[in-house]
C-alpha cells in the first residue's frame, strides 16, 4: 500500500474534523450548549450524529473481519447492533428525554432521590466509556500502522489528542456537527468501494470457489447456540445502557423528536451494515489469506481487487472512513464522560467540562498503548455485555417500575458488574467448552441475575420507596404538553 495515500486520507479527515468542530465552537456559548446542545438538535441531524458515534471501529473494520473469519455466524453482530435501537425506541428514548436530565447519573439520582446511586452510576458510566474508547484507539493504531508505516502508537495518540481538543473546545454542540458529518463520510467510504469492486469482479484475481469460501455450516453445538443467543441478548440490551448513545437523546427538543430520531437511526444503520457485510463476504472469496489480520480487510481489499489509480482512490476513501469512525465514536464517548466527570468533580462548570474532556481521553489512551487488540468487534461486544448487566436493568426498571429503590439499584449494578466483569476476566484462561462459553459470553445469565437482584432487594426495601416516584414517572410517560419538562 502506498503510504502517501494513508497520510493524505488521515490528514484530510483530521483537518475536516477540526474545522467542523471549531465551527460548532462558534455557536457553543452556554453550559447547555456544552452538555446537551441546548436541547435543540432536530431528528435527522441528531440521527446522523448518533450514527456517527455508534458506528465505531467494530462496525467499520471489525464486522468485516469477523465475517472473514467466521462467515455467516458473525451476521449476528450487525443484526444485534441495529436491533438494539428498536429496544431503545420501544422502551427508553422518549421517557429519557422527558426526564430533563443531562447525564445517566442525573437520571438515576432524580428517579431514586439518592446520592449513592448517582455515585455508583457515575463510576459505571466512566468504566464503560473508557473500555469502549480503548478498541477505537487500537483500531486507529492498526489503521495508521498499515496505511502509513508509522509506529502504531501514533494512530492512538493522534485520535486521543484531536478528540480531546475538539471536545474541550466546543462540547456537545460542536461534537454534534462533527459526528453528523462523519456518519455520511463513513457510509460513503464503504458504499462506493463495494459498488466499484462488484463492477470489477469479472476481471478480478481468481478467488476461492464459492462452495469453499462460503461452505454450508455444520450443525451448531449446544455451546455455540448459547454463545449466539447470549451475544444477541448483550447487543439488544447493551445498546440501552451506552452512555454516549443515551446522552444524545437529551439533546432532542422533546420526547416525540426522540422517537423520530430513533426511527431514523434504525433506517440509517440498516443501510450502513449492508456494506461491512459485503466486504466480509468478498474477503472470504478473494482474500482468505488476510485472516491473520482480519480487522485490516476493509483497508486492504479495494487495492487488491481494483487495479491502478482507481484502487488507490478507493483505498484512500476507506482509510478516511475508518479514521472518521475512530474520531466520531471516541468524541461521543469523551463528551459523555466529560459531562459525568465534570458534574461529579468540578461542579458542572464549562471549565470543569474541558478539564474532564482531556482526562477522559488520556486514561483510555494509556490502556490502549499498554494492551494488544483482541479483535475489534469482539472487544466491543464484551462492553455491550457489561453494560447490559449493569446499567440496563436499572434504567429499564427505573422507567417502567414504580417499586425500584436505591438499595435495589445499587445491589443490581454491583452484582452485574462483579458477575459479568469477573467472567470476562477469567474467560481467557478457561478452555473451550460449555464453561468457556458461559464465561466468554456471560450476558445470558448475568443480566437475569442482576435484574433479579434489583427486584428482590427493592421488594425487601419497600419502606424506602422514593417519595416522588409517582410524580417522576408521570413526567416520563405523559406528553410534554401535560406536564412541565424538568
């Protein structure tokens, strides 16, 4: 690969990101602008921004890589990522917007009237955010190393620095512009190469016979079926607890706009995921030799199958889209973490937000530099499992069940974190089989146990039901015209 192509692509995306971000800075003046863009982001614009931050390294590079390795067994990832937004639409989007909160800890404190609940929620949001950022930085390191020949750490450092500066300068208002721009960049960057590659296939280098590249899969074992079901549950429920996704619903003008935003996101994601899947299947036929570094498939395939200058142009486009993915997802995570850290440690001031933004980028950078990538889609999938086991049960029950108490919420979040986190840490040391599958994909048992703990502890703690629960639930579920928005 010509390193000039990589340098130019990355430089153009970085400069465009900074320019768009600083355009947002010109209209970011108030605290509301920094935290929730003053709640004025319209559905199409917000949906594009959500797509920009949600379609991470796992979506742009990881899914194609998994399909190269596993074939149709990896199709559950794009299905689960998209279907998670249907769950958001049905259960979370409008009530969360009506809550009037700035962050998830704001919501849990207001719902349960408890400062300890807020503290536990804040810790979980920060941990989830940091470990979601790490694969983005590792993806940036992979992309920079392959496309430019620079040391891989340069990619991680570059993304962390650019995101930290842009978020600190303009907050949510600025990042909304950046993420909306980068969604359409990513969609274009994958769609055009797929179309051109398909047009060039009659003259492409010979690939494996279809029956070899895409064989009929053998019957799945019980452990494999469990792994698939547990993964799908993690992706469906984990989306509802992702801090950088939820914070975007606070930026809508009202609950109706939040529902419309979610519907548009479902459509945008459904279109986008056609193209990583196409890359993965093309890779199985024409580039099986890339299995040793499968996450690089999207970056390498256009140059392999399309000759000459056109192939280099397509490669440049793919590199730009991949680097845009790292920037947009990392910026969404950093802005959501900065809001939480600023409110907890710096009184919620704009200056505190800026300090928190820099810190929220530097901590995961250190982790990314000290660890090796274990596969982008797989790493992100484990974050979804952890989120589904901790924040999701409390969020859903907080919106839909009057009987939730602060002690029940804390017990559920703590048990989910210990069970799911412990399983993830132990799984690499356990051989394949049923026990290995249970630990490698814990959501199928950790989510029900955490939810049961929340319910049982809350029922045993009925004397401490929040006094304002009925009023708050009415605010969540009644249209804005019938109740004042907080």
